[in-house]
């Protein structure tokens, strides 16, 4: 039974250290883009919502490296 706990801890450590959340979010954005209508006006405002995790924040706003990665 202890091996299950160790397996969960190992998976959690990999999830946190390899930034798996970023890749899952990228997959969701790609799938959502397939179902959106095509963009006719490239100068129109485009929005993309997302979540900022606590390790992405520097001084109460998203840090520059993470912001560029999201763009």
C-alpha cells in the first residue's frame, strides 16, 4: 500500500518539476481553436483566457518570461 503513496508523490514531483500544466493547457488551447470560427479580420481584438499559478507571479503580476511563453 505504501508503494501507491510513493508513486503518487513521484508523479506529483514530476508534474511540478516538468511544468506539465503548461503542456496540458497548450493541448486544450489547440483543441478549442479547432472549434472556433476562422478569423476574418486580423486586426480585430483576440482574447485568450488562462490561469496564473503562484510560481508564475513576481511582485503581484505575471513574470515576463511566463508572459512571453503564454503569448
